[in-house]
C-alpha cells in the first residue's frame, strides 16, 4: 500500500485482503468509505462491526 493512499486505494487493498485473509476485520474508517459510496462492504465481519458501532453512538 502507498504511504498516503487515496480512499479508493484503501478500499481496493482491504477488499482484496479480506477476500484472501481473515486475520483482521476491515477498519471502521474503510468500511465507512464503502457505506458512503453505497457499495457492499466486503465482509460480514465488517458489517457487524459497523452495526455495533452505530448502536453505541446512538
Ligand atoms: Zn491478513
């Protein structure tokens, strides 16, 4: 990954990583990039993380 990745680069990197490796969930900030664009979040784990975070904020 580049030192200062663009949002699209982070999305592409994490989507590829999640598809090939389950070592960690996609960070909430990257999940948000998908949500903001109306794109499906690549993993179930990430969806659960967003749902939990939303519940805590409200
Ligand atoms: Zn990994």
